C-alpha cells in the first residue's frame, strides 16, 4: 500500500503545482505564479 502511494506521488505533485488552480493565488497555478513573479523581478 505504501508503494502505491510512493508511485502516485510524482503525478499528484505535478497536478497540484502545475495544473490545479489555487484560490490563494488568485485562481492561477503555483507554477504560473512563480513564472509571473520571476518575470516581474528579473525584467
């Protein structure tokens, strides 16, 4: 059972950070927020 969780974790992390929108970030994904922040700080 633990092996199943370990196997599923990378896909879940990708979904959570790159695909799922977050209300605390104004409805964007954490990756989009990171990219937007980097562009704002390094332009």
